[in-house]
C-alpha cells in the first residue's frame, strides 16, 4: 500500500546515523584515516617487559591483532574518534574458547600505543590480565 515507506525509512536512518557520528566526532570506519594502516611492534603484560612481537591492522572496518588471531581471537569492527592530532580506537576481539580481548589505543602520526584486557570466565578460575602494545606504522596492507 505504501511502497515508498521502506526506502524513506532507510534513508532517514542513514542520515540520522551519520549525523549522530558527526556530532559525536566519531568516524565511520570505512571513511577514516586508520583504515588500511598496519603497525608492528612489541607487546607484553602490563607492568612487565615485552615478551613478543605483534602486528595490528585496520582494514575494511575490521581491527586485527595477528598474534592474538593465531590464538583464536577473530577480527572485529572497531570505532575511532579523532582528538586533536591523534586517533583513539576501541575494539573487542572474541574467541570461542579463550574469552575476549578489549582493546583501546591511540595513534599519533606513525606511532601506536594501546592497552588490552584479556577476560575469560571459566568454571574453575577466571582470567583478567592487562597487556600493552607499542608499534610503528608499516607501509602497505
């Protein structure tokens, strides 16, 4: 009966969503300067030294930690907010058998610094550990 209601609703939703993102100064992942970036560096448990290398990537709206991916944590959408010259990002990586990693970090120029928290509830004990990452931008994804 009203064939134009659905397209009008979809268009209105998109306009409101983009306006809300603009008002909150949040960039849509497909249109932000982080997408296509890759950073290689060191990581370790918070309060301790580094213990291995990792590479984090931002591609097609998805955040990946290659080291964590090897442990079963899947790529996930990320959000990013520009504050001054830096970009602040967050993402939560999930694993079917190892819990989740809650990432938050800052990109300033060619440098990335992040913290991530590993949370895993188990029937015999829970894991709640915090880690850090520091890396430099690599060219080409």
